[in-house]
C-alpha cells in the first residue's frame, strides 16, 4: 500500500505588480522592459526575466527563438545563465518573469517551464540559499514563491551524482 505523504508548496498571489514591495516592483518592471526586447518571431510569445544579484545588480534576459525551433532558449535561462557567466559564484536573490502574446492578452501569471525550473534549481542548490521567483503575464496578478523548490518539488540535484 505504501505510506502516503503530502507535499505542500506555498505561493502568494498579488492582485497587481503595484502590490509588490519596492525592490521587487522594480525587478518586475525590469522583466517587463526585457520582455519588450524579446526575439520571438515564431511563437509571437514574448517573455522577459530579470535576475536580482547579491550585489543588487539586476541582469535581464528574454526569449531568443530560432528558425530551428529547439535551438531557441527561454528568457529565464538566458537571464540566469548570463548571471552565472557574468558573476560566477555570486548569490542570486530573485528572478522576476513577465510574458505577453502578440494576438491575445495574457492576464494570468505565466510560470516558468520545467527546464527553466531545473536550471534555476541548479543555482539554488549550489548557493544553498533560496531564490525567490515572481511571475506574471502582461497585466494582472503576480504569483510569488520563496524558493524554486515550491515550483519543483522532489527535484533532481547534484547530490544524486555523488
Ligand atoms: N518561453 C519562455 O521564455 N519561458 C518559459 O518559461 C516558457 C516559454 C518562451 C519559449 C518560446 O520562445 C516561447 O516562450 C513560446 O514557448
């Protein structure tokens, strides 16, 4: 029969980005700006991400698509890999994400895809401190959580490789 265990996650839902605390409001507005520079001619679905570093610097990324579709990369990974490349070893505090479509209004929060959750999790596991995640659509509600573990319970990490 096995033993049933309940795994709970915690998120906070904010009615609008204006409800966020000052520095996170700023971070989300950087994600929105980054989104507007996305290269998404194929999906016409633009995503922007802004990463808050330990030194308070904010690094931006956006989705970069390719005529060979799988060669493209999501905004979150562009931003977090850029952070890892620019400041190896520096802790990452938070990542804000905003998404918008060309042909319809995205008003529900758009959560990062599974591969991006895994990529964020790599840095969280390495730094042993949680990375806050904030995500929204173009308008409307913002969902926040204090750790990528809330979005990726029972995740895989390098401890299994040892
Ligand atoms: N995309 C992101 O940038 N982040 C996600 O977490 C989900 C999807 C991008 C990839 C592709 O360029 C477009 O959105 C449509 O999937």
